[in-house]
C-alpha cells in the first residue's frame, strides 16, 4: 500500500502554502517505487490527485522535462527510470529486508538507495562490469556496512558534464 500524502503536514512544511503539483507528483512516484518496486502509470498519478487522466499525463511529462535524472521509455508515457530507481531490470539488484523488488539506475544510484530506505540495510548485488564476478554491498543510512570483495572500486567512463546527452548510458 502506498502511503498517502498528508496535506496538513505538507502545508505546514511549506509555510501554509499549497504544495507544488510537480513536487507532489515527484513524491508520489518515489513513494510508489519504495512501496512496490515499480513505477506508477500516469493514470495512477491522476487517480492519486483526483485530476483528469490527461492532467496526470501532462504532470508526468512536465516532471520528466525538469532535467532530473529521470526519463520515459522512448515514444511512450511509461516511466523507464526515476532516480535512484530503474523501472526496467538492471544489473544493480536492490534488496531491503531480504526482499529483492528494486533495481537501481546505475552503480552510483544503487548507493543512493539508502536515502529512500532510512534505518534499513540496503543490499546491492551486481556483477563486476569488467570481469563478471559477483559484487555485494550492504549499506545502512549512507554507510557501507559490508562490501564483498572488500576492494570494490567505482568508475564512470563519461565526464559528468556529458551525462545529460544520454542519461541511460551515463
């Protein structure tokens, strides 16, 4: 079950002002990913906020155009990736509490998973992309608890300033 937004708490956190619809949509998409391991469809976004389906689609596209590390599957209205999550299977398998329901966008985002699962050990299982050997990292609240093998290194073969040119391959 997806936790509903608390509008009173949200108004309090914004100084009594109504929350921005894109902020609400962003929070909702992340909440759905955390709860079930898959992205919501734009019709679910519309239902969550009591808006017409086309408005749900518009919000989704507007959010994806905000230059965040999120994107739709090309030519569709389907969320392919929404940092730190990937809606399609990747080699970065994420487990929390022994349940493997999530995939990370990339190796870097796999480490960022801890901020959406506070107080829980997040396990990242992936093959080494150089040699294929299995890698496992356990992280709790941003701190690595265990790494196997112990000498894991992280490397990106693309300068950060070029990531937006092709986010899925950054």
